[in-house]
């Protein structure tokens, strides 16, 4: 919030629309964030098939029938 970048605008817009939640004030939210970050770390370290999926992969120009 202290910087003059897109994040400041994003936070101000979220506060204006009552969509901003402070994890410092909500311990359950902080715990949910910690758990999600932990799960992402596990996914990155694993050989999960989901890791192999990429939105950046190019699609074929023609689809076979």
C-alpha cells in the first residue's frame, strides 16, 4: 500500500468495495493463507502431474476429429 504502483490502486479499490481483509486482524484468514502457501510449496516440490500442466503451452492450430 505504501508504494505508488498498481498494488496501491488494487488495495484502495478493494477497500472502497469492502473486499479488503487484513490477515493481521483475522487469525483464521492468516491461517488459511499459510496453509495455501504451504500446499503450493508442496506442489512445486512434487512430481505431480499438475506441475506438468502449463497455460503457456501452444495449442495445435488444427484439432483432429
